[in-house]
């Protein structure tokens, strides 16, 4: 069984709306937009691995603050996994001893932070969980993840515009129980969605219709708070036989 906890599911920030972050089995973090204000220090200490989809701030913002809470915990280590481009931007733009200390190299104790480059289409395993990264279509290199454990699986598509490969992979996999896909803007903002490589309800529908199995639950995430009621209305009006729900902060999905 896999426990999937939603720490944050929004594409923008306002009161009581957290940015993208999910916690699997209390130990594996997928993106880090809303971690330190949603978990106690004890809960934070259970985190061993952070998997990062892409370098945008709303997906990485809490990594430094989380690691800062691990200082002087004996033997505490955190592994960060992402594409080489994303790891490079974390090193150069975040943990650069200007914005924040370089936790991969603090002279007085062993490094807390360990970087791990992953590649698209190369499966890797953490604890008993297997993760297959697939590139999606965003303004910076960005990964979707197919996450499986003991014969069940789920998919996090992260920020994207029109994309295909991840849906081919979903159709090849019989374990998938749910798919998380973004919808950042309402249909009227189609031009903005296209240049910022995000989805609107109509284009999101085109994407999920590529999934052949209608029993797979679709969860929508990354709504921009300013448009969230309009986006929800537009999605509820879509004609589709897909099972669609909105992902909300605090939800726990057990599969
Ligand atoms: Zn993004
Ligand atoms: Zn985002």
C-alpha cells in the first residue's frame, strides 16, 4: 500500500492554499512548494528523499528551509533527485552561499544535502517505491513521474502544455490508479497558457482523453488561485466520461 499525502496542490499562493508538494509514505517528498509550514519538525525529520520535477520556485521553495531544520541532527542526510539541469540550477541559484548556505558542503559537519541526477525514461528505486521519470512540455526541463509500489501506481504530470509520451506510458501500465494533471488558467487565457506552457480546461481535456482506461481517477492540480472558481466551473462543464476531481491540500490518498 502507498500513502500519498497532498501538502500543497495550487499553482499560486494565498491564505490556506499551498504550492505543489506531495509526501509519499511519510519519507519521500515530490516537489517542495509547501513543506515546512504543513509538517511538524518530527514529521519533517522522516523525509529522506526529495524528488524535484523542475526548477520553478513554486516547486522548490521549501527545500532550503527544510534542510535548515536538519542541522545538527546526527547522520541526517537528504537526497535530492532531478534532471541535471534542475540540480545545476539548485546549486547555482539557491544553495550558492548567497541566497542560502551550500548544505552540500558545510565545513563543520558531514553534508546533509546530496544531489542525484536522474534521466528521463530511466527508472530508479527508493525504499520499496519505483519511479519512472518522463519529460513533459514546459518552459524549463520538467519531469512527470510514474510512481509504483507493490502492484499499484500513480502518476504526477507536473506543469505542462500539450504532451504525449506520458500518456503512452500510462496506457502501457496496468497498475495506475490515479493521475494528477495541472490546469492553471481558464479557457479565456489560452494565449497565456500557451506561452507559459500550462493547460486550460479545454486543452487539459484533450490530454486526459488520451488515457484509454476510464476507471483511472483524474485529479486536477495547480489552479491559479485568482481563477480557481472559474477553472472549476469550466472543468465541471466538460463533456467527458473521465472521473475528474480537484486535488485539495491535506488530502490523503491510499492506494
Ligand atoms: Zn513550472
Ligand atoms: Zn508550477
